[in-house]
């Protein structure tokens, strides 16, 4: 019988766990969900703490202390943001594993998902970004047929996407996360409460 590999102790190596591996050892991990609070409230792994990706720096010391007590598992919707989070923490010598396929794969595999009563489930942030960027590019193209300078909107969005890819950041995602539909619903701990729970 093969035993699932433990997360690497070297913070320079990204360890990816399948949903089966993570489920078998879930109690060993401090699970950190790096999605927006709204996405998190829509459904997350049991016991997961919400530390949005853009706030990892603020939580770095707390996460380092948690990692010293036991392994960290970072999760997001698809595994993309959690992989970025692992790389970000690795710079601070904090080792963490990422969940392959994220919460989407976790739920699809039939594993339990926690959500506050009455919470709504917003679209994953990467889907929201694709919709917003595509809509703005299309709007710039159509408007440019009637008012030529409007083509600059499409160009600006394209340049922003290139910048996002080069820097591995996404200003549009940060802006969208602040919109009302992405705010958490139900009984969700604040960022400060989450840090306190991670410290306990």
C-alpha cells in the first residue's frame, strides 16, 4: 500500500496533493483558503481558515508559526492561486502544500464542503476576471467603430493582462473582490479573528 507523500520540508519545492491524499491526512494540516472572503463563504474545506492571497504578507508571521507546529495546506478554487501563495510563502522560508484542482476538485470528488447557512456562492475569481476583461475588450471594440478613441480601452485591458502575466499579479481581481457580490455572507470570521484562530 502506497502512503501519500508528505509535504516537502524544503520551502523551495512546491508540493501538490491530490484530493485523495489531502482527504486522508486532512486532520494533520492547517488548511488556509486563499480565495476572497465571498468565495470562501460560498463553500470551503472543513476547518479551513480564510487568508486572501493579497493579504498573505500581513499573515506571514502567523502562518510561519502555524507551519512550525504542523504542515500547511493552501487551497483556492482551482489550485492556481494556492500555488502562487505557496511560492510567496517560500520566499519567507515557510513550506506549504497546494491542493491539486482546488475546492472545485475537492467537491467534485465527493468530499465534504462547509458553508454558512444562507451563504451564496459567487463565481470563482478567475472566471469573474475573464468575464470582466472580455466584456471590456468587446465593449472597446464595438464602441471604437463609432468613436475611434474607444479602441484604447481594448488596448489598455490587453496591456493590463500582459502586465498581470509578467508580474503574476492581478489588479482586476483585487478590484472585483471588493464588489458587493464578492463580500462574505453568513457567519464568516474576520481577517483579524482568523489570525487569532491560527495563533491559538
